[in-house]
C-alpha cells in the first residue's frame, strides 16, 4: 500500500510541487506568526529576566514595565532598612528624545542604573562594559539600535535633548520590540538627560519679519562645548523602581509583605511575577496577540484548502485504481490508509523545508534588525502536529469521494 501512496503522490510532479508550496506557505506563516508573538513577548521582559533582583518594588499603579508612576529616591533608603533585604538599587525609566548630528529626532527610553551595581546591567556586551557609564553623559545601547540613532561605532556622539551624549558601549539582546530605542546611562546622567527635556521657540522681530529659532537645534549647543557635571540625586528626586536582593534563605513572600507594609503606595513583585505582568499586558491588553493569532489561523485555512483540493483531484484521477482495489476485496480502511499516507508524506515533505526557511529567516532578522522570531522546540513540535492535522483533515475530505466508489467503474469505458 505504501508504494501506491507514493506513486499517486509523485506521479504528477507539477501538482505535487503546487501542493507542497501551499503547505510550505501555511507552515511558514503559522511558524513565523507564532515565533514573532513568542519573540515579541520575550523581548518585552528581557530586562526583567536578565536582572539579578529577587524582587521589584514598584508603584501600586504599575501596569507593565514601562507604564508606571515614579517614586522618591527615599524609597531606596527605606527598602534597605527592611529586615531580610541584602542589597537594593534604584532604577530610572523615562522617555526622552535623541537628536543625531543630522538633526533627526528619535524617541528613546532612558534607563538609569548604578554602573557598579549588581542587580541591573549584567547583559552580554558586544563592546565596552557598564562601568564605563561612570563617566558623565555617556550611554550604552543595544547594537541593533545603531542605525536608528545614526551611529556607527563606540565613541560617537549625539544629543539626548538638550544635552550632549557619548556612546561608550554596545549591549546584545537588550532591546524590546515593543519599546522605543533604549539607552542605558548612570542614574545621575539619566536624571540629567530626562530632567532637561523640553522645547521652546525664541522669536525676534527684524524689520517686520518674525524670526523664530529652536534652541534645541544642533547649532545651538556645539558638540565640542563642555557642559556641567550632572548633580547627585537627592531623596526627593524621582526614580522608577527599587530592585531588591534578598538575604540567603529569606522567604520572598514574607519579604514582599514587609516591603509593602514599610513602603506606602507600593507593590513588591518577584522577577517571575513582574515578567508575567508585563507579558500579559502586551498579549491581552493590546491587539498584538489577536492579530498574530489571526495570521496563523489564515495560514492553517489556506493550507487546508490547498491540500484538500490537491488530494481530492488526485483521488478523482485515480478512481479506477481505487475501484480495482475494492474489486480485489480491499476494505475501505485499506483505501483510507493509502490516502492518509499521501497526506502524511505531504505533511512531512512540506514541514521540513518550511522550518529550515523559518530558522534561516529568524537568524537574519535578529542579526540585521534585532527582531526575534522565537522558534522553541515546543513550537516546532506543535507546528508539526498542526501540519499533520491540517493534511490529514484535508484527506478526510478526499476520502468522502472514495467512500462511494463502485468497483464496477473498472469495467466502464
């Protein structure tokens, strides 16, 4: 029976190629959509998962990592006084504007951290180290952001409006697909970068003409001109998070209760809880999960339509052969097995090249654009199961044609 299935499948090569193209399209579309969704979700929680903090202390109004209210630096001092806390660090997260040397504005997210801290900034570095941020008005960014910032290499400068800033390092896999271009600076530099954000127009009247000038243009603050050192943060300055390392053996749930009791209007979350909240926000409270899921569903529908049409045509062309089998005493289940085996061969031969294409595409997107198409073993197995289901489901449609085959068809002209 196996030889009959293969013979029917490979007898018409052009038709077989069309069928495989349909399956490959469906499998690739489903895999890429799911991979983008998983990669997107993981990218939104990268900074959380890469941190070494046991707990994140946040405002009680926090929605996700980048949507929250600030708290005073005093919360850091209070956190260090709580029993069970081994170490605590402040973290700043604010929006700003990048102005490159050509005058192009790019929205960015500034993360302020302790350059010598232990809880944030332990990323994989392509060039430089986080300790270089101890120099005032310096920053690190993910290497995938160079084009967005119109930078080519470490050492180049631009403005985080209105202050000059110098690139001193390149990190790897620290950019969220959902976020503005992220840059990392010391707490003092980040506070200076974001506290000075603003814009205005200086206008003068000359001979009846109004001449307006933007003080944030590149000509107003020459790149070679020195600027004052950023001041140290005081207890009233605003921070975004307090990262906590618990003492060895400390129960985190108990420590969470102590922190929330000590620090008014705050919540404490474990790293896993913080990541889950952020991931759920993007999947459930935005349309991203629905859109990508819809794309995957379209891929499955296209695959079923194409495969069922090909199998149905193949069965129609071989009705006499199936009639011969029935005339020889073959049961319906034997014929069903031939058609199902055809479907399984189509599933396997369509799945393998599709996954190879998706892995290659994923490698290219992460290297060129920093966009992760995450294809985990679980995803690969699930997509294979879906491919088999799609092809076998299509075979059931074709089987209906054979069910009522009259063996006498063999003797008809």
